[in-house]
C-alpha cells in the first residue's frame, strides 16, 4: 500500500490550519474563533460535549459547509477557494456509513476509486490492496448489508483511503463498536499515522484520544476551552484523584461533603453510577478519606486513588449545571 507523504503549505509545515474559524446559524454561533496548527504526520483530537462545535469544525475543514468567519487551509489549500482540490487531498470517515449496502465491498471500493478519477485498472488494483490491508478480502464479494458493525467501519475506512489522501478526518469513528472492533480499527489507524498520514479525530471515548492524539483541543460552547498534548492537559489540572464507589445514589451528596476538606478542586459525580471523584491535596492519606467517609455514615464499597486522566481534564473544563448548558445545534 502507498504511504502518505506530509503535505505542508508552501510556507508552513502544517497540514491543517485554521485562523479565527467560526460558523453561525441564525443568532447562534456553533463554532467561534477556532485556531489550529496541525503538523503533517500527527494526530489532532477534537473533544467536547455534543453541540460543542466538533462536527461543525470537521464539516468546514472537509468543505461540507462554509465558515461564517475566519479561514482554513488543508493540505496547503483554502477550504473555500480551493474546495474541489481540498476534497482530492482528504479522506473522511463520518458517523454514518458512506458505503452502499446493496453493493459488494469490492464494488463499493472500485466505484469510489472511479469517483476520485482513478483509471479503471488502478481503481480495481487499489480496491484489492485495501481489502487485503483491512482484512476484508474473504468478504470482498458479499453485499455490505450482511457485514457486522466492525466490518462496515473497516470498509468505511478503506473507502476514505481510496485516493491515498495525506489528511484523514475521523468523526466519531468507533461509536457503536464493541471493544474488539474498536481495538482493530485503532491498530489500523496507528499504522496509517506511522506512514505519515495526518489525522483529525473527534471521539467521545477519551481513552482513545489519550492513546492516539499528539495534540488535543477541547471545545466548549463553540470555543476552545484548552489545548495541548494529553500529558500537558493532565499536568495542568494536576494531582491525584480519590475515587469513591458508593452503595447508593443517596450517598453522593454526603460523600461529596465529606471529601470537600481534602479536595483541591470540584468534587464530581456521574449520573450513570454512584461514584464521586475528588482531586486531592498533595500529601493527603487515603486513610484520612476513609475515616471522613465513615464518620459521615457513607456506605463506600471501594475507595482508591489514581492519577488524573483525560476524562478528568474534560470534566474539569466543561462541567456546568444542566440549566446552563446551551441547546445543541444540528451541525
């Protein structure tokens, strides 16, 4: 398979750049003042709640919508003035399958190759290369509607690589996949990045971004809340976390109050499980926390400490009361 040559602009080593990028729908800014510099051959992770602006940013960078403000360049080309040329330099794996269920995998890839204006023989050869690379050769002539979720996503990835693009956009690529399929997909993506491809990624699985991304941009209410490498962002919020698993949701409020004297920041909890997490002051002993919980009458099934994760970064930067959360936009 072809490798992916870095594609900087004439005056910049960056494969993707944005300057003051914004998109407004009526009176609502879905994205505002987005600045990006993504070096060729690296991975950028765009993180944020639903409606934070991630997909809007991807749609602008892939020429699917035009910005209201600012400029952007991909592979050295302006996404508005050179939109057609940009599309020849990118691959896109969206949230929905881009392949035809009523065609075989081989026919899908040959058709997409022809849409990229590859000669017929080249498109056929490229289809066979991709089917082999993504472990789909044995199913090449089956109708796509018979494929599993993991096979469909691999075929979507193959379709995005038909023209050997130097820049690949992945918008929530592993949503709905089981752990094994997710692992297989990321192994393939890792190989592509190792060959020089530039990757722009959005995902709700923060562990994926932590392992994969060289640079993270956290979006909140359409604006950048923070940016840096995963290690830099985790160091910025700093410290260890005390994690308390509770026997009942009724204990969340009491546990939060009991942890407050030891917390260096907000104590957080999630609606999907009775658990509270507190960033703790340096030197705090776990036995002190256990005693405080016991004195407060909290029924804790487990208490342990861990280092900060990208999930902690995300929650620290974007958590706010439900009533303050903006309405999501379909963009």
